[in-house]
């Protein structure tokens, strides 16, 4: 499922990408642009803004009521299912698809030495080339997901 997320839900957008969903999040978009893009690209609108959901042009949306990320994910639980898994994550910076990267020299230049020597697996964004590794960030993610998606 493809989503488009309003400006108030940046953190939720990041989490949805980590879960492997295709998410548009752009702080420069106003409400009208957001709604148009949702229609053109057949995306579900995720919003915290009552003003958006009451517009006629808006058909498919999830209205988020909580300010807390765990509760926000819980509100989307039915749509998220069990998630696509971390290996299918999207880049949290640009929404690009991640691929499994070999532990080679060009990875070495992109991560701290300590990380390079203590990790065997890396993921890389196919669009902006940002490098990811399974560290404390992912552990935290897994813990929250276990609570939320149980
Ligand atoms: Zn990227």
C-alpha cells in the first residue's frame, strides 16, 4: 500500500518507510498539492488535520488522533499488517528502495569505522546511497513493533 503523509506526521512517515511502505512526505506541499498527489498516485492519505479529511476531493484517508508514535502506529495497525519486514525497508531520507550491500570499500567510506568492523550486513538506498545497518535503532524499532502490532 502507498501512503502520503501530512506535515504533522513526519515521525510516522519515517516509521512507515522503515516498515517497507512507499511513503511521500514533503514539508513544502500544501493541502491542495497533497490531495492532488494522493489522487494521481492512488495513495492513502494519513493525516492529523481535520481540515484535510473534510474536503470533498479526499476519498481514502486515515485520520490519526494521537501525538505519540506508538499510538499512531497502533491506529494504523489494520493497514500495516505484520509489516514487510526490515529487509524491505525504504530509505527514511528519500523513500528510495534499499538493497543489500556488500561489505566492501565503498561502504567503508560511508559508515564509522566502529560500525564497519562490528557489522556484517548493510543496506543501501538505491536512490540517495545512504547506508543502513542493524544497530540500536533497529532493535528499538523491533521492540516498539512487537508492542504495537501484536
Ligand atoms: Zn535514500
